[in-house]
């Protein structure tokens, strides 16, 4: 088997993305449970533009009353109906806009976090 490594500029790296809005595609959406017993949705998104294409972002949407606003925002952004049960696979390949911020961890590292979701300007959802 041959392997071609991608050494081109741009898609790799672990430096945080700049604050701002990015277009992204949901590539993974798995239900999970925290050690406290709280259910959450474990998400992975891939940036598709307008810059930093190919970079990945992660989010965890907890199924609590206080955090429901973010889950509702994701559902709206993905064009899915609120209040109905869905299969998490229905989120895969959906395109959304994400507001990315940078936060400082307890250990002093800068990390990206998704702060908001909204529909992309041009509808490209299924």
C-alpha cells in the first residue's frame, strides 16, 4: 500500500482558530454520558470555509435545561425540526455556521470553543 502524506500549507495544526464565524460540516455526532450521568451529544465538525478549511472543531451539547439553548440552536442551524426525536446520524453531513471563540484552560492553554450555531447564509443542507 502506498501512502502520500499531505505536507501542503494550511489544513493541519493545533493552534486555535481566530475568533469569528466559520462554515462547518458535522462529521461525527455521538450520544454519550458524562461520569455524572448527564447525557450529551459529542460533536466533531470540519471547517469548510471561508478560511482554515479542513481544521476540526469539537463540541459537547449537554442535555440539561440550562444548556438546551445550544442544542436548539444546532437543530435550527442544521434545518432539523425541534421537539422531535432524531437519529444522531441525521446530523452527519449537515452544514452550519459556527461562532468560534478562544478560551484559556486551567493549565493555561488556549483552546477553541463553539459559542453559537446558526444557519449558513446559502442553504446547502440536505
